[in-house]
């Protein structure tokens, strides 16, 4: 780590990634300051009681919770819960094809952060199963 590199709290990182996934260009510092101003986090990056009570932040870390999964994977926050399914065999959440395709397109287009090569390969595989062409 470089001496001048700032490490932001996890909630700031998650909010920052969510905003980027929506195409909103902001700095992490701005996100941090706005979250404090909105009384979502304290100066140490911990959620405030107000944020917990209003459901903006979850204090549970239950892997079966879709809210926790989405908080840990902000790329999926914009999608409705009905697109996700808990797979008990592998103890993980899975997104349906609509979300998978959309996320891959957003990564390829540069609207979301991710591995563009893997996203292109995923789209190619999905396209070989259907008629939608996107490359």
C-alpha cells in the first residue's frame, strides 16, 4: 500500500461501486462526506442507528440474506429481488439470465466495473443459447 492511499470503510466502497454501476461519476471522498452528512455512517464508517432502523444498512451477515448478498455485491443492487435464487447445494445466490446478461453488457460497455473479457465470453455463451446478439 502506498503511504498516500486512503482506505475507505466498506459501506463507502459499496456505495461508491453502486453509484458507478448507475453511471454516476463521484469520488470516494464525496461519497464518504455525503454519507456522513446524511447520517448514514459516523466518521469511522460505522452505520448510524438511524441507518440501521430505516433499513439502509443491515447489521446481519447471514449469507442466506439476499440483502446482505446485494450489499456485498453492489453491482446487483438495482435489480429486483425476484431475479435471484438461493442455491442450497452450493450455498450461494444466483441471478437469472436477464440480470446476468444485463450485468455482462454493462461491464462490456464500461458502465460497470468487471472483467470485460469474461463478460464478453459469458455474453457469447448466452447468445449461442438464444437469438440476442451483443458483442
